[in-house]
């Protein structure tokens, strides 16, 4: 087997397979490696929801068909926020699908292999190869075989939450790249797909139910997954006072309030992890692009990472093609990838992290108070609502409704101001790396206002 390629892609999840198809469409000699057996690629613990807009955008970019047939379990119409009162406090449009992640992932993988991608399954990425300050390849370990070296002009790290390549790079290679992984970067989760005895009333809904006994981000989810099927789960940061808490025990305790175990059959129950930080402010280094969970591309509030990962993979493939055509692989040459991310979902996800932090501060009881009194309205949670300028009369009206917990209104007002400023900063993402450090300081200053 040869050991030199145009592109090495580590990880065949949605970001990796999307990047692979894009690279193949661009005529790049590409190898895709994954630790799973080929038949298991695409099988992952997740909420399984994907935005219709994003999936169709990706399909157009990759020239493939959107989810269809048995890949789609049901359609999604709404994202609903609830508290302990069984009432839809906030209902936001969320047009998309609940997909069979495994079948959809297998179809995308087949598309790549049919087009000629070289797939190395059951193969682990051990560490990056660094030559003259550039990531030039990857040391791999195939199943039951010796380690070997693969070289490429570009490496795309789609290795998931553990970010095997990114976290193995020394700061001296690229000081602007965040190379650490801490317990607070992701949430441990437990998810079940269940079949009820009777039909549920959640058709077309993704419900986030906030509970005081669930640590940050504080909710149990219920996603309609068919006539009698639900995708349910919860997760939280296992750190500090929650370090020794069992995610499964927290899940089952919350679940008993809504669906007793004897009333449903568990079709699939597994644990996993999901990133809950805003996207990496910088996801490039010399010869390296980072996409999907490895770059924190999941939404920090809803944990939806499937669509963003697919889109990030497309962008990584496009930028790789441009760099190879120019034969230039520096951070400066790859910087356009960051701008593509923040001109799309990056800005929204950065603001989602702000909202998640505020919900943690509020807790379930205060959130319920604000929603019942309509201090927080649906429009406040949309991009348009965040950027809208509120009149003095509107603020006074909210203050009256918020009495006697006026400190909550102050927190909400601060959150809206931070979100507005963050949206403006993300809209002005630095065009070149030399402005990056100053930009990050401004962003982190905004986040610190909620600590």
C-alpha cells in the first residue's frame, strides 16, 4: 500500500465522510481512516436530529441526495423548551429530520468508497507527523498490524470528541491553536431509543425539559422518533460536585416522572460524550484543518452536531483543495476555513453557549418564573430578537412582570447585550491571524461577564 496522499482524513463520522466526498469531487487523492469496522461506521449515540436546511445545503455542495426513505425516522418541526410544568413555554421553528444515523452514515460512506476513496477501517490514528513546523502526516496502527506512517499535503482531523490529532500537537507548532481537552469541554450523556405502549403527543417536536435535579446543561430531552418511539436522554459535565454522579442514574430518575420503565421497551440504550463549548475560535494549523466534534462544532445548547459536522467537512475539503492548488499550507493560507465556519453556524453556536451558561445560572425554578411571567419571550431566543433594540416601555413592562425578582431581569438584560456584542464580533472575524489574539481577548471578555 502506498503511503503518500494529497489528503489524510482521520475519522469517518459525518465531518470526515463529508470532507472525503468533497475531496474526491475536487480530484484529490484521499485516504480516510477510522477505528471502527466499516459496517459500524456511522453508528453513534446522539439525538439523531438534523436541520433540513443544513442537510440540503450539504447535499447541494457534495452533489448527493439528502436523507430519504429508511434513513428518515420522522420529520421535525419545532424545538420546545419546557420546565417542570408540562407546558410549551418556548416554541421555536426547527425544520428537519430525525434520521437513522447509522443508515445515513453508511450511505454517505458508500458514496465515498464508490467514488474511489481509500478507506482504512479498524485503524487507529496514533499521533501526527510533524516536519519543519507542519503537520505532514499521521502514524497509524491497523488492527493486528504494526504501526506505519502515512504522509499528505493536508491532514483533516475529524477524530471526534477526543480530537486525537489536535490534542497531540505541541503549542510551538501553532500557538493560536487550542490543543487541550478538559472535563469541562464536554458532557457525558446517556441516551435511549424507546418504544411506548401508546402513541406519544410529541409528533414533530424536539423537547428540552429543564429539571432542577439535572446538572448543567440541566435538561432531559425527548425527541419524537416515530409514532410510538422517542429518542430520550440527558447529559452533564462530570466535574466538581458532579464528578462522581452517574449519568444513567440521573437519567432514570428524571425519566420516571414522565415514562415509567414498565410502560416502554428499550430498543437501544448507550452512553457517550458531546462537546458543549463554543466552536474552536481557531481550527487550523500548518497543514491541518479540524472539523466536527474535534473542533467543538456541536451546538452547545441542543448538542446538535450532525449537520454542522457535515457542513464543516465540506468547508475543510474546499479549503484543502485551494491550499493544494497553491501549494501553500501555512496557518495564514488555511485561515479562510475559520471565516467560513463563523459566517455560518459558528456565530450562532457561540451565542448558544452564552444561553446555556445563563440557563445554568438561572436554574429550573427561576427559568419557570421568567417564562410564566413572559419576561422571556420566544422572539428573545432568535437571532433577530437578540439583535433587536428594545424600547424603554418594553423594558419597564418586563421589569413589572419580573417583580420581585428584579435581579433576574438584570441578568437577562446583560445576556442580551453580551449576545449582541458577540454576534457583531463573530460577524467581524479577523481576516488574518495577526488580528486573532486581540479578537479572542474581546470574545473571552464577553464570556467572563457571566462568571
